[in-house]
C-alpha cells in the first residue's frame, strides 16, 4: 500500500484532524484499504505534535474508521457505508413468489396468546430471559443434541448474527459463507467490515473440500445454514454433517455459526456442525415458524461467546421485551399442542416438491430440499424475471445472493397453490424457450 496523495488532510488540533479524515472517508476520497501518513509524517506536514495526530488516529481506530496494522501503519477500514437495498416492486396482479415470506394461513393465530399475556411489567435489573421461552428452547436444543447450558435471547436472527460477529471478528476478517447465500447475511457481513468468502454448495450444503480450501486460505469464521438454506433450500444430511465436522475439526481457531431460520417448519432434520467447538453458536429464529413480527431468536453457544454476547447486548437494547418473549413462548407452546408447526412443515414440503416435479416434467432442473424456496438455475436472470412478470409471476433474481456462483432465480413456494404449479412450470419453460430463441434485430 502507498500513502494517500489524492486527499489532503488538514487540521489544527486533534478534533479537526479527525473531522478531516472522516470527511475524506465519507466522500470516498479516502478509499477502503488506503494507507494514511504515519503519525510522525502527518505531524510534520501539519506542524502539530505527534501526540495530537496519534490522538486523532486513536479516536478513528476506536470508531472503526481506521485500522492499525502495526505501530506505524494506519489504513482506512473496509467498512462500507450503510445502504438501503432496493426492493423489487411486485407488479400489480402478479402472484408474489419473490418476497420470501411464510404463508400467513400457516402461521399460528396470535389472538389467544395476546389475551393471555396480560399486564406484565419487568424492571431494570430483572432477568433478561423469560423462563418459559428458555425452557422451550432448551427442550428443542436438547432433542437435537445441542449443548444448551448457555442460552441468550436476541431480537431476531440477524440481530444475533451481528452480535456474534461483532464480539469475535475484527475489521477485514474473512468469513466463509455459502454461495449463494442469504442477502441479509451478506449485507450484514460487508457492513461490519468483514469479507465474505463464497463456498460452493449443492443440495446438501457446503462442499467439504471447498470449505477446507476457504479455511486454509485464512477465514477466521464460517456461517452456514443447516436446513432451509436461502435461496437454494439445501439441507445438511448426516453424511455431509460428518464430512463438514471433519473439516472444521482441523481448524480449531475458526468460529462456527449456524443460522437455523426455519427450524420446525423446514421439513428436514437437524444435524449439528458447530456445537462442542472452542467457539461456536447456533442461532434459531422464530420468524419463519411463528411469524416475522415476532422479533425473537434464541442462541446456544459456548460460555465465552455467551458472556461476550450479553455484554454487547447490554450496551444496546439491553434485553428483548419480556412481553414479546411471553407472547413467543405462549404461541410456540400452543403450536406444538395443536399441530400448527407440523402442518406447516408438511404443506411447505408438498408445495416445494410439487413445483420441482412439474418443472422436471418440462425438463427444467430445480432444487429445494427444505424450507420455503425453490432455486432454478438459469442462463440469464433478468430476462427470466421479466418474462415471468409479464406472465403474472413475481420471482426473485439470484444476483443479490451470489458471490461467484452461477445465475439462478429464487421462487418462494411457501404460498404457491399446488393447482397452479403446472401453469407456473409451463410459463417458466415458455420463458426459457423465448430466451433461447432467435436473436432479434
């Protein structure tokens, strides 16, 4: 790296030097990874004391704007500006197979649970977690062979992932992820100043040899989805779990995080990879099974991760609303009793498989072993998405999910009427036929 000559840092004291560097970063004139002058060189340039410049650099480093690589070299952090991702508009009258939502009729009724929660007031200093919710989570983890000694409640899956990565990872660390991977996870990793490294997947999840290469190449952490992988629907089976555990066991220093977003409605068994390692966490959200508005996830982890996570949580939200925790526990318990979760898992499985079978009948390959989505490989995404929109179907282009993997489209089959699956398959085949037709003009 060479020192910056594109942007002139100015200032007469530590505060103004800090503001000048930050202005350069915000405007893009100081690029990520760009080296700044040494403390001594900048002090001489601005006619300031080295102590003043060192104070400015220290403040910027603590705020994550600069990264120190040794005693004398400081660079701009690889932390992109927060950006709002554009959401594709669903055409009027089109069937929404793009949003990734669970089917509302398959979610539990919140009404009875809301009337049972009652006027509960919890105060500062009270226990962070509601016992009934913890016990439900503990039972589920115990059934799946996951160490449940250290459980934390957070405000949803991504909230949990953010806190885990923040307390373990440093700016610039490489994180092994599935390719394709959930959009929210990719955006979060990049926003934290971390580098996602794509690991190819098949219907059983990460390819073991490719994961080994990524970890050998310096990844400090890995994030995987054991079932209901978004967007592909991949699900790790017993054989793949054994192979992946053999890989991670050769890399003891690596933080292994499992994100299990659909849990009991995924339609696949759970085979753990992370538990039992020096640094690990399993994040289970209730968004897909009980409803997206229940912003609750439970994290099982090693003790050190648990302590760090709670410490970070106390600096922010403090805790997840106890009212929300009580509601989640009551809805969860009722759903187990009345069979809501089993019905949802069975229905999602039928809808996925029906679409996959109908596509196979018109010679189109699709995958979706679990969860809410079906992934269809394509040659080009935009013409297929546009062609289906013209025929009344809204689907999601695969580009935001991909790092280096091949193009595809994600179809959320969660609310697809099975009677409509043949027509959808025919329309996809029709779009493919037009796409592969004679070049125009």
